[in-house]
C-alpha cells in the first residue's frame, strides 16, 4: 500500500528552516507555510502533499532518539515522515502486472495500435493498452531492470487479457489464500483468456522475455498441437495423413504382403484407395484365399475350363488348331469363383436370402430348381454322374446315358439279362487329353483327337459284373448346341457270384463287388482276374466301401466289417444298428452307414467307435453319399425324402420331400446339385447353382 504525508489542514502548520535542514528541526517559532495552503486531490485516494512540501528527514538523528515517532517512507520520494502523519489510501483497481511506471491504464477492446489486421483475443474479451509515460526516467520495468522509454509504437503498445474476476481472500488466513492460488491456476478452470500471438520481433525489440500471467492462462484443450491427458498415446486415424507404404512398395512385394490377409481384411482393402483396390483385385490373391478354404471342401477341376469343354474341342477341330497344338488354359477369375462358392455354401445351408431376422415374414430360404428326367420303363436302381452326363441302371435291364445340361438321353446300353442294380465309372474321362484315342484306334478317322475313352463297371441281378469301355465325342446338334455322343463296348464279364450283385466300387487298381451270396470279391482292374474273396457275413452284403487297401462291408445281418485286401484278413467288426444295414459310404477314415432301423451312424474306421447317430428318417435309409472335405452328407430313404446333413454337428440342414412319389433307391451329389433315382422310374435333379456363373469348375 502506498502512503502519503497528512497535512494538518490549517494555517498553523510548522515551518522548517532551510538553513537547519539536515540538522534536525528548527527551534524557531512555527509560521504558516504558503506551500501547505494548496492541497492536491487524486481519484486514487485521499488528499496528499507533493513531495517538495515534505521536510527532509535526518535518519542518523532519528536513531539517536528513541522517543522520536516511527517514520514512514513516502511513496516515490526520498523522504520520510512520522507514521502518525500518514494515511493508507484504498487499493487501486489495477491489472495483474506491474503498473507503477505507467500513466494511463485503458481497458478497451478497440484501442489497439496494431490495427484491424491484428486478431483479437476473442469477440468479447477486453484488452489492456499500456503506453509508457513520456518523460519517465524509469521506462518499462522488466524483472529488476528498467528499460528506457521510447515513443509509443506497435512494439511498446501491448495488449493483455483482463484478470479473472476471482474473489480475493486477502483478509482470510493462509489456507484460503492457498485455495485461491490453486483455484486460479487450475487447468480445469473455464473462461480463461490466452495472450494473442505476439510476434517474436516485438519481444526482440523490447529485449525482454515477455510478461506472461501464467495464472490466467487457459487450460490445454487439445487444439493447436497441444497434447492433453493420454492424447499423446493415441492416434485419431481420421486425422492421420501419412505415407502409403504399401503403395510405394514394388507391386510384387505389396502383393506378397497382402497375401497374408484373410477375406474380411481383403474386402476392407478394396475401400482404402485406388491403389489398394487395384492390388486387392489381383487374381493371385483371390486364388490364395480360395486355396485356404480347401479344408471346407473348396476345390476346382481345371480340366473343366473352357478350353477343354466339348464345345471348345469341337471349335478347335473346325478351325484346324490341332496342327498348332492345344491352346494354353487361361487363368480362371478366382475372385468370381470365391464369391460363387460362398453363395453356394449359403444355399446348401438353407440361410435366408430375402429379408432379415427382424423381417421374418419376408424371409425366405433358397429353393433349388427341380428337374425330372423320364425314360426308363421300370424302377431306376442306381446312378452316377459327372459334370456333363448322368448314367443310370434300371430294372428294365438297360443302362442309359443322359445329358446333364439338357436332360436328353444320349445312349442306351444292353448287356445284362437281369436288373442293373449298381454301376460305377471314371468321372469326366472325356476332359482328360490323356484319354484321347490314337489314329489307329479310330481307324484313321479325322476326328480321332475328339474321342475320349473311359471305364465303367455294372452289376446285375443276373450275378454278373460287366466291364465296359465307354467312349464320348463332342457333337453339334441340329439346333446349334454342342453335346456329346456316347457309345460303349463290353470288354469282359466277371463271373464269381452265385446271386445278384448288389453293389460295386472301383479305383485305379481294384474292382470290389458284393452279392446276396454274402461274399465280397476283389478283382484286378487291369487283368480282370479275381484277387481274393472275403466271407464272414451271415446275410446278403448290401453295400461295400473302398478306401486304399481297406474294404468296408454292410450286411443285412446288422453287422459291418472292415477288411484288408493285402492280407485278406478281417480287421474289425462294427455293431450298433438294431436292424439290417442297407447302405454304406467309406471315405478317408470315416464310415457312414444307413439301416432299416431308420438311423444313420458315423464311425471311425481306425478305432471302430460310433462317433455320431443321426435320426430323422421315418423308414429304411436306402442310400447315402457324403463329402468328407465339406462334411456334407445326403441321404435317401423309403420315406420318399432326401435330407442334407452336417456331419460335423449332426444337424439336418435341408429336407426335400417333393422329389419322388415312391421309394428312393439311390442318391448322389456334387458341389452344385443332388441327383436321385426312385421306384417311380424318375431321375430327379436339384440344382443349387441356378443363376451362378463358373460353377462347372467346382469339383
């Protein structure tokens, strides 16, 4: 607080002798001083005397006299007066910085010499324009030094924020003052102002570090590069503008990096940038993704590519391309194949394709297109099919070949004297160039390159096994479409069973047949000689399965047995069904059996353990077909239904009851369709690939 000398406010004020100044007060009689007759007034406090009116104070003399009154230094002067003659004036409303050298303090928003181009603190923030007092010898105070005064310029006219209107605690104790200090400097205090960005040239002109009221600084708000809380540890990806490292890599390296991604990540890459989208469409990447689904049964047969279709072969023959060799196969569109196969799996699983779970009324499950083929005049007992044809055996003693594309009957073979109960052939033999006939075999025919030779075996109720050489060639029909012409020649007849042959299996080395005579016979495929015979069942052997050198057999006696071709020994007997077994499938280490007890059982060939039992049919399970890669099982029953199962979970996925009007005798399927035969003399095709492209490549 500043203090001033208090006048006696009378004409009897004491007069000090100038000659005795510095030696103590004069003993002369006090006389009125005209200099004390004029009092100055100030808006800052009470009336005060000018410093020139104050008497000189002898400090040495005052120390010798203990009874002298305590003296007080006058503000701004080198003089002192008794404390009793001073008065404390009220505090001046000043900003938070030092103002003892300034003559004018003007709090205004517009008084700014920087002009309109200089940004303001805010739209409503008052500013303090400080000008140095002309004639001041002290100038601007900075720390412990005073800077010389200079004329007002844009560099000595500084704008400061207004002080925060926080209630003072000067009259309170220590703890309230500490609380005020913490409150003023709290980083969460709102409403703080920030100094304008004063140019560095300003501070260099003044040669000072800058006067900053740190207590009035606003809290960090995360703007202008400030890091608050844990912001330094996190990145807002929406604000990141970095370098596309993958885009800068050589294309081969970038594709190798992307090859480690899964399907969801690859789809996400399509939306990153044009460069990433181009890379993510690379055919090799989708080929890799497709191959990763091999465990789910995803596979393609490149022999079925366009170059090797019957139409393409015929076109090459007409154009004379045979002289230049067969054209190289083009790479399939693996991304399109991946999407198609995914859609196929969804259709097989019966997933809703219209509507959502919230819109159950409009939800629908894909229904395969149903086609029925007629031509046999009696029950159709057996069937096999590949990518272009269906071959069936019937009670009418014939074997017929059908076009899978048009349903047209391509050929009819006669060779048995009884019902054709079973048959097997090498699938898609007409797509393998190695099966092409030589010029000598075709007797010099110019189209000998188009003919393909296959292998087929059939079993009949006449107790015989007939071995066929079957041939096919692409031909152009009258309507311009290309199909195949098929013919067959019986190579030999295997006789060894005494009763009807009920089932047959083949591989590259063996022919396996079973009969009502309760025997299983193994024949050499190349020489057609009998290799060995298995006996042990007490009833007719209705079905057999072949896997490598092991044979599984199912009998009407309710037992299933596993045999070893190399040693001729029985390895294991499976018992679990309540009634006789009608069908069996043996692939990898899995054996699936169907019985007259209406059940389907899944077995482990190695341990003999029954892994799972499937129930759902209402009558004898007559036929089975399954794919161990996809885990999909299809069954046909005398209850006139065809069911699709998931072997991994035992859950029934689909059921079709409108395929046939009578007992179902045989069923088979591939990646796109189910084909079944029945006592109603019909062949039924359920097509799951309706409207999809490229499905012919799926194996």
